[in-house]
C-alpha cells in the first residue's frame, strides 16, 4: 500500500525472516544494547541540557517505531551525541537548560523534526542525501565532539560554569571557574573515564559504559561525607514515558523551524549513512527513502511520549550487529530490556554522580574525533578537506546548526560545479590495437586526424553545463581551426535537455559554415529517444546520428575534402585507405595530429 507521492505504508517485510534462532540472536543483541544505552541515554540527555529521564525515554520509544517502519535490519535509533549537541545549541540561548520550558521546547523540536522528515520523504529526499559530501559530517562531528568535550570539563571537575556559546565562550567560562575544582568530582570522573578506556581496549565486548559508570558511582559512595557535595542524577519521575501532547507556546513555533530543519537534516544524514554502511556489511537491501519515513515517524511518535529528537546511532548499531542481531526485533528487545532495567534499578540510577556521567561523555566525545578519517581527507582531496574544515570552524565559532547548513551548501556547490563542468576528452584511434579502439589522445600520445576531431563527453548535457561545454568547444575551434568535422561521443551523458540540444544545433551551424559537420554517437535507447523528442534528429538529420563510433567515423571521413586527404600523412582511420594519399607516404607514420590540449 502506498500513500501520498509514493511513501510506502506497507508493514515490515522482514517478519518472514523471524525464526527461533533469529529471536535468540536478537534477544541477546537487545540485552547487550540495553546495557550500553542505559548510561549513554543519561549522558546524552546531559549533553542536550535535559534531565536524565528524557534521554531514557528517547532510547525507549523512537527505536521501536524506526525499527518497524525503517529500512535497515540492524540499525538502532535513539538519542545521539550529535543531535543532543545541536538540541542544546538551538535552545540554550532562549531557555534555561533543564527547566520545564527547555524540556517542552526539546519535545516540540522532536515533533517538528519528524514532520519535516516526513515532508522530505514526500519529496523523496532520501536519494538526494547522497549528494551531501561525507566530509560535511566529518567536520560537523569533529566540531560537536570538541564542544561536547569542553562543555563536560566543568561537571567532571565539579565546577558550576556559565553556559557560553561557541568554543571560546565555553573555555572562557571554564577558566574563570577553575579555582573551585572539587577533587572528589575529578576523582570520580577520572575513574569512570579510565575504566571506559581500559574496558574498550581489553574487553571490547563487555558493557563497558555500564561498568564504568557503576565503578564511578561506587567510588563516590566509598568517599562517604567527602562526596556529599557531588551532584547526582536524582530520582526519575517515571520508568516509562506517559503519553503527552507537546506544549506549543504562543510565538514559539516559527522560531524553532530553522533549528528543526537543521536537526532533521543531520538526523537523516546520520541514519542514511549508517543504513547504507550496514546494508553493505550484511549484504541486504536498503531504501533511503523508506528510512526517511521511519525516522520521521519515530520522532513524531516520540514527541507524543516526551522524547527529544532521535536518529540512527553509530555506536549502538555497530554493537547490535556484532552482538548477533538478525532483524529489527533486536532494537525492539533493547527498548523493552531498557524499560525493565530502569524499573529494577531506579534507586541505583538516582545515586549516579553527574561527575561519573561527565567522565563517560568525555570518552564518547573523544571517540567521535576520527583522526584517521581527517588524515585520509587531507591526503586524498583538497576540496573535501576544505568543506570539512569550513564546517568544523563554523560549528566551533558560530553554531552547530548553522555549520550543517554551510557544509551542505558547500557540498552541493561542489557537486553542481562538477555537473556544470563535464569532462570533454579528445580521442583518437589506437593503431597498435586490433581491432582499433578510440582512446584518450593525450594520455596515450596518439596521432589524430588533422581534419576531424573526436570528443567524448562525460557528464550531463543540460542547461547547467552548456556554457562550460561551449567555452571548451570554442577554445578547441581556435586552437584547431582545420578540424572542422566533429565526432561527438555521448556515451557518458546521463542527462540532456533543450538547452543541450540547442548547443549541438549551434555547433553544427558553426562547423557547416566552415565546410565541416557534427557526427553524434549515442548508444543508449533512452537517450536516443530523448534526443529525438527534443528535435535533434530533425536539426542534424538522420545521417548525422549513429549508434556506433565506426559508422560515425566513416561518415566524417567521407565529409573531408579529397584535396585535404591528398596532403595528409596521419592516416589514422581505416577509412583513410580509400582516400587520396600523398605520393611519398611512408607505410607506417608516427606523425601526430594537432596539439594535444
């Protein structure tokens, strides 16, 4: 069944894959995931400026909805570091973190994010997410990681600091408060951080986060009265979120749309990137647009159960796969196990020191910094490095939501720039190959026909590229005035429009005025049909459009004046044997054609 604009409304297609064996694997993976997300959810809520229970709620409801309606078999949704950081960045300027107004605004954000993501699904934006460079997320994630790391230094040291904006404001507030360091808080945070690191290195499959926070809590308890000044998580008002409509204050809605749009975009980029990666690893299909639907619904439903914006989680999805998950039932199990754990351990969770949570967040923030990926970008692509650096700096100095806009626009600008500047390569026959093949004349140092130019167009022939293609054709015409015949190979053209056909018409007129012509080679039936529909056959004539290069070359050679062939020593085409030749022509010529641009 399908709804508006082709959004899939059918039920899960993975139900048929459920077996007793898959249920056992999913149950074990779900238990592992619940153990990991329990401390994570509390930490992420702290990053977002929310009380701990809202992180737990967001780890309970959105994963179930995304699992049912999404596309990935093993991806797990819920609170994430990046989304949490942007929620704080978007709201902290207008509301006091942790206040009821701040909480209401965060829940309203989830509703707006979900609606925007469903609108993206209506427009089938899932396919367009691939056009946003991975370097955008690299730069954004690095900026978020540094901001999160700096923001948690205060709680880890037992300091109460003013909430500054940007890296400079946060560091300044931290330096001002340094004389008030609490040694007990620093010890608890240090023990938690060190435990998380050691368990990751030596016991990577253990519930390291849970053990680390637990050990930090034990250290605080052993300190007795010395730890009396430590801030604690406190009592959770409920183990399960009660249904509640988001509160919309007058005038609040319009001002939050910009932030909601940024969070919706970040969430989709995260989820689609994770889904594609996991689909490749599990050799399963993945529909980006269906995942957009799942993420949108998970945020809408989540907002009705007091959740803040959620997305796919890199960490929990990877752990879910490694723990043996087979189907989305694993994510549902994880949510149910989490509810059970919260009910059973609410008194213990209340005693967890905020310093222990901060120590865990410091580790999470550090792990977000992918130094290998940054080094790879720097080595391989100046353009991608520039996009990542721009996104990173804007995120640090301005805001994270503005950074994702800037990075996305820069990435799209690069894509559009490449589309507007397709490759126009000069070709020539390789006389040493049997049968002869058309190869790049410059790369293979091949002789060319002085009267006929072979070009291969790789890229779209549309309104955005005609100026660039026309400029290259004019440059070639100036440098190679005798090559009045043009054999244009459109094998690499995936898109053409009226502007592109108009350019071919203009080029034909120019060359015909000089005694030459244009000979178009196009293989693909769909492209041939489109060119006919736009009138190219009527403009050039049936005898100027060909399905193979050989026929086009034969026609072009026939169009060369006989007296021109009689003085030519290149003889690069097989058809040249039937044309007049110089009387002193050598059997094999290595004479090159015009200059190789």
